[in-house]
C-alpha cells in the first residue's frame, strides 16, 4: 500500500467561553453542532465539533473549550488561519452578515485568483472565507442559520506560518503526496493530489524574521489529515517512524482513530481515520443534542455534568 493524503480531516482550536463559541460558530457562521463531547484528557471541559450536516471529514472545526484560558500569541510555528470555502457569489452576503452582527471583516486582495474575506472570532482566532467553485464532499444542513446557498462548504485549507518552509514542504510533497501549485511572494500553495473532497489546500507562509507564536485561546491546537481506514493509518505511522518522526501510538477518539507528531516547523499534525464517524452513537437527526461520553467515562457522567457549564445551541430564526 502506497497511500497519499487526500486533504484535511479536521482542525482543532482553543476557545475560552463555550457559550460564546456556540453562538459564533452556529449562530453566526451557520455550522452544525455535530458533537457535544468532552476533552478526553480533561473531562471537566467541553470538546465541541462543528461541521456540515453529518460532520463530513474536511468540514470539521473542533474546539477545546477552556473557560478563562489566556489568549494566545500569533507567530511562527503555528496555523495562521483556517479557511472555509464559500460560493463565489456569496462574498457580498457575508460582508453584510458580518456588518449586521458587528463583526469586523475585510475583503483582502484576491489570492491566486480567489476573493478572500478575513475576520477573527471572539477569542482572536483568524479565519478566512475563500470564494471557491469547489463544494465536493460537503453536505448542506437544512436547519442552518445561514441560507443553504451561502453556507460554508467545508474547509478550503489552512495557512501555516513558519520560520522556514522547506522542510515542511518536503514532508507534505515527498511523504504526503502534495504538489506545489503556485507561489505568491512568501506564500507557497500546496494541494493534495485528489480533486475531490474539502480541505485540499495547505499554504506555507515563510517568515524568517517572525517571532514564535504561543498556542492558547484564539489559536489552532493542531490540524488533522485524513486516512481512509485503520490499515492505511498504520501504514502512515510506519512511514513516519521510518523517517525519524516521533509518532504517538494509535489513540481511540471514539469517532475516529488518531496518531500525532510534530512536523519540522513545530506544528502538531494528526492523521485521523474517516470511520467510524459521528453517527456512531447518535442518529443523523440527533447530532449535537446531548452530551456524549466514551464508555470509560460513563460511570462518572453525573460528576462531569455537574462541573460542565450549561450551554444552549442557537436555533434557526
């Protein structure tokens, strides 16, 4: 087996206020609240999952919600911005929506022929909307607070800020199978070989004079790439270990299985399996309605629920 990465599985960031995070990503951006879970390493805090109608890999943005977490510092060795794809005719809609909700947003100069909107979430996480014709791998959510014709179509990709880009580019190209498709000044655009699916783009920003960032609230904790199944994931693990990377054992995250390692620029990379998926313990209609715990935490459910703050999912108006 000689697999190649087909794109992003998910992006995980850090938030400081669970309710405010729900209000922003469901209420304003119109994403579906796919899963209400806890951080397996800190069960006293939430782990929220947002995505399309079923949480398709390539559409999933997750948050470790740590109340009172300090603000991160932007810099090198971290994700500069996750970017969602929107239909090309939706730029005006989103500019108006941000204005109506008093969220500062700007239309930046076109990048590789595509319009770009940039804004920050309540914790300062920079996010981009890229006007793109591709919507492959996206399943619209009928109950979104945003009209289906203007909804976010999963990830366009991510931008990574690095002191030097060459070693990261080598990993993505020679190991993951990405290809360098364009360059604009210090931005190097790499794309996964598959033409299908969301989250195919990784932009490397070379900033040799930049200061190292600090990952905290308003920062991306890690990004995850897709593996088709457990067998393919094991192939990836062996390949990375053979290249000298320190890779974790396979970790059961209930809805996918994961391995983690640091890429040469310092960003935490994950490779996550597509199955089992988010309908493992809830029906498609019920996604996100109830707190879901893995079997080993069920005996302490009452204690966990007592500690977690109450939250309310914004409804379609």
